[in-house]
C-alpha cells in the first residue's frame, strides 16, 4: 500500500490504455511515455502493461506503508528515498514508513513510478488507466490528491524482484534509431496525412520550421506555436476518427498533435501523423521546448518499432536472468 | 577473462585439496596483481601466508567482489554523472556497475570506506566473485 503525501494536479494512474473503444467515443488514455512505463514494469518483474503512477507535476511525495520494490523511469527528477538520492531507472527496496520524493525533472517531462505487482485499481474496459475526461478508470476517474491510498497487486513474476537492477538509458541504447539535431530541438518523425497536399507551399514549411510546444498543451494534445500553416483554400470536413499522433491544423494555422487522451473524432484537416515509435519521445517533451518534424516512411517507422521491441525483450529476458542469478548467489 | 581471487582462503583451501588429491607437493602461480605459492607439508597443519605486496585482509580491509559475471564499468555510459570520482565513499554509494546486455547491476560501498585499489579496469569482463575494489573500512 502507498499513500500520497503531496502532489500537484494531473498526476494519474496509467497503464497502456484502453484501445478498441474509440468507436463508442472512449478515449484510449494510457501513459504518455509507454516505453518508459513498459521498461519500468519489466524491471520490477511486472507485465509491461501494469498500472503505474504518471507524475507530470512536481514535487510529488508518497509514503510506503509496507515493504515494496519500485523503480522510477521516464523523466529524471532527482528521486529521493528518505532524503537519500536514488539512481533513476533502477529498482529500489523501500521499507514501511519510508517516503519517496520526486523533484522537478532535470530531463524529460513525465516520470513513471512502477511498483512490484502494479497498482491494484479496478480495471474498466480492460484498463486501469485514468480517463480524466470520462471521469472513470484509475483512481476513481480523477487525478491523485494528498491522502489518497493505493493498493498493490500481488507480485506475479516467477522470481522475486530485487533491488539494485538498472538499465541503460533507452535513448542511449537506441541511439542508432533516434534522430538528433544540432540546435537542440527534438526531431520527431511523421508521415504525411490525408490533407497534407491541400496545404500547398505551407506543407513544406510545416516540415522545415521549428515549432514550440505551447503552454496550452496537455495529455489530450500538444498545441504548437510558430508561423501558421494554412490550406490553399479553406477546407470543410466532416468529423472523422482521430488517434494519438495525428497532427491537425485548426483555422488558426497552428498545429495540434493529438496525444494519449486524444479526441476520438475531429474535423480539422490532418497534415501529418507522428509515427507510433516516436510518440513516447514527444510525451517526454516539455512545454516551451522546440520540435521539428521530419518525413519518415512506413518502412522506417516499422524498423524503429522493431528495434524498440527487441530492446524491451532483451531487458525483460536479461533482467529475469540477472534477478534469478543474484537471488541464487546471494 | 574472469580471474580467480587467490587471496580468498576458500580458494586456497580448494587448491590445496586438489593438490593433495592429485599427489602434487606444491604450486606457484604468478599474475601481475597477485601471486600464490602453496607447498604441501603433509601431516602438518596448513599455514596460509600471504605473499608480500598483496593487500592484507585485516580487520579494516575488505574486497568488493563481483556479485555476478558481467562487464565492469566505473560508471553508467548512458549517464556520465554516475561516475564516483572520490576514493572516499559512504555506505550505499555507487562505485561502479556490472553490465549484462542492457542491464546494469550497481555496485555499492558496503560501508564508509576508502578505496585503496581499483582492481578491474573499465570495460573488463569479470566473473562471479572476482575482486573489483580493495577498500579500507573507516571506523
């Protein structure tokens, strides 16, 4: 059991979301950085999609009411256990009464607190993710507040998770598959979408200019600031299905990237779609930071996805092996 | 290649048992960091004397050994700030890592101590039980 001591707003219980219900208007939700969530879960011996706490406003503090093995992945926010600095992306053992504190992130935007067993909240439509808009799922459909208490499921892995198992930074391990820029802006790969060509010359400017993630950005979508891009003639469209990653252009000309709490339908023209394999990187981008989109191919998108899957498999298999070996030799 | 710690009494005892079983009278091993000479004096109690120049595992000296086979790293290459530069360490300080594929096993100081010798090089493959650090515990 854990008890929240201090939290900002919008910190929620998330897993990998509830896809499959968009047709009845249910947002998928789920972690903004699903890769960080999966790796964190695997480190503590959980299934990759176990429920965790997504922390996006800081400081955040909780108390353990019993012994728990946990890890903090995603944003590096100088986590401390009873004032003792913790290695990020590493499993730690907490005792009853110990307090975990996360400060402002040094890198990234969202931290994932994964606990051995995973958070035990009632699944709704197959997922423990919080749907803030629908006010269901997760912790009673709302974000966490001080004094909230969350239970943990029994550990399911064959081997007891162990403290002191870390993983190399996935961005480091996958460096060959991740684009970088010279000017510090985040390079995100995308595919041209249905209405791309209606933007004429502005379409090219969408790709070349550096956009800034505006303060009007949240888990639903990132609004981008920059020189507006507009269709050559006004486009009137019927509402159609929308998924995370879709980049719409409202009449203002400043694009919106749909994120984890994406609307299920929308009527704005779509200029591009962020490849799935880059959504986690965008999910870690901070408000005010700069981003540029580069054109990718389907082949490229699938290759990155494959590399990420292989890395996660490698982490899962090796982590299990190392845990068993350390448990045997201890 | 993994290296055996010849200062470990258990290792020496094992070697002695093997020599006795094989009917061999003595054994001398030399390595840049360690040397070992065993002469079997049958029928007399064993005297284990450490060759000169080796760390003496006195009450305050101890060795941090590899808890698992892997690649020894002084720091996490993906997080350069994990390098512990000082020789003086507090209990729980991370003084290195063992890398097994994508997994890193942090090596922590067992107590407040001073690192007297760093046995393994950054990037060296080490075996289970190999000595990595010689440390002197601070009282």
